[in-house]
C-alpha cells in the first residue's frame, strides 16, 4: 500500500456523473481518493455519507473528493441518487488504480481467503505525492477525520 511521500499513480477513470476524471486534470491541486468495497452496503454508505455531509468544507478548502470502487457507473449512479451523494464516484472495474495504490489485496473472512478492496483513503498533494494516508478506515465520521487532517496542514 502506498505511504505518505510516495508518488500518486496516474489514472483516468469513468465517473458516475462527471465524465472521465484523470490525475492530469488534478495536477497542482490537492484531492481525496477514498477506496471502498461496494456501493450501497452499510459501511460504505456510512463512509460516503460522512464525506457528503462535510463536502462544503472540502470545497471551501478547494479539495475535491472522489470515491473509488469496482462497481459499475450505473451502480454508482443508483448509490449516489439514493443517498444524495454530492461528489463523483469513480469506476475501476479492472482494479488497475486499486492495484497501483495497493488496496486490491487478499482478505480473509471466517477462514476463507479472497481478493477484495481494502478500505483506505489518500490525500494527494498539489505536488502529486501522497500527503496523508489512512490504510485502515473506520467508516463512521471518516470524512471529518480527513477534513481535520487537511485543515491542519
């Protein structure tokens, strides 16, 4: 998994409502990428809503927020509408960006091993390097936690 100081991988991904979003469009500004396993599940919904509720504060700082999962644009659009999400959700069906960030990894549940998305968040700085990283996210209030880190520097 990428760490603070690492160069953020380049990407160009389809979003649910904003066309293709690319790292080249974001050069020179900070942004948040949060990776989550699946649309419309309890933990992912809590996490998304925590960013939704604080989005005006992120906008005040000039920091866009992007959620990333392997779900389709259609699934993202349904999720966005159902919970009135106010930021783009990016589609990574081949998991290329997830692999580049190190968040597509082996997981284990009830002794069964499988590949899945590790819930993680990264702030990419204006210089294109990872400025903050949360390799293990607690969903409740995570948006506020990220916002506090941005406000403190």
